[in-house]
C-alpha cells in the first residue's frame, strides 16, 4: 500500500516523537532534569550535526552554559 506524502510526513513526525519520548525517559532515569535534560536531548538529537565550535555557541545561546 502506497502512502501519500502527507501520510509519510505524519509517520516521520510520529517516529521522531516516539524516539524523543524514549530518549527523555532514559535520560530522566539517569537523573537528568530541567535545563540539563533539555541540553542532553539537544545533544543526543543534533550533536553530530555541528562542529564542536558551533555546538558550543549553540549550547551557550540556548542553555546559557557551555557543552
């Protein structure tokens, strides 16, 4: 069965949401909370997409701390 473009986008969004819920539960089980939890979610999701220098700038801007 072929799916429309809209259905494929919706499926991708659902999969991303589920992955984020699993990641959040794992990080919370490790004791992460609040801003540090958000930082860890960001790093796990997008950490390999940027150079270390860019990642440091982004983390300082978003989280007011270094990575």
